[in-house]
C-alpha cells in the first residue's frame, strides 16, 4: 500500500455538512467514474448504474425524499447508486470484447454467457436482488475513494424513501435504489473527531470461529 492510498483511506470521512454553492462539473464526475468502472463485480456483470443529480430543482426533491437531511441541500451533487437485477442478461454483450481480442472463441463466450445466465436464473429473484445490492455497494465504495482522491468529499446515505427517489428520477423497475451519495467540499467548521473504530482483533477471526 502506498502512502498516498493509505492517506486517502484514512482521510475519507462521511461529510455531514458541505460548503454551499460549490459546483461540480460533468467532466469532474466523468473523471471519477473513469476510475469507478474498474470496481469488481461478479462475472464482470457491472451491476451498478449511477444517476448524477446537480440540478437545483431535482436536488430539492431528493432533499424531501431523504427526510430533509441538510447535507443533501448543501451538497454539490447527489448520486443515486442503483443495482440492476437483470445484469446477468448482458453477459453475452459483455463478453464480446474478449472475443474481439481473441481471448475467447465465440463458442467459449456463448457457453460462459449461458452458464452465467443460468446461474442467476436458477437462484431466483431474491438472489438477483442481493447481487444487485452487493455489487453496486462494491462500486459505490470505489466511487467514494475515487472522489476523495480527486479532492471531493462524500457521504453514503440509506435514510431516504426509495419509492419517492424512484419516482423523482424515473428509475426503471429493473434497478434497485441501493443508496444515495452526497458529494461536495466538506465544511469542516464543526467536524468532530472520528468515531471509535474497533481494533482489528475485534472484527477479524482467522481460520474459523
């Protein structure tokens, strides 16, 4: 681990208050997402989908849907993190690049896709939902670390009405609203010390319980 990465890990904080009226551009968000795309996902299905909201009127609606949490109102943007329950249906499409590179034959790619689709379909709707949330959460963590590396602060949020968020952003049924992430420049004027973190021995068990 390089010192720079260690510093990013330690300095990332959940920002509950942002400096108002700081804009984040689409190009700055694109830079962050250009790193987010390398997040791991099961079978490389890339379940995560993001909706970026910087429009004032939409932000105000999300503020209402998020129980009027002040950080939503002051943030530069609000990011809706979604997970697709139909990501496995894109398996063939996602394998095409490996066919073009000569890594896989068309037959191998088709077999991999069929196996992946079967794997999800056999396990049912609950598994698809769990996978959507699990993989989108992995991607969301990468988003927050990439944002910090680019000089932005974030806060993941579960305190919102998913049905209202779905309606506001016109989210298709195949996507699960996993979390909201506020992004901006943290107002550190009332920053508290970091909360207690368990020592490693309290949350790691080696080999077995």
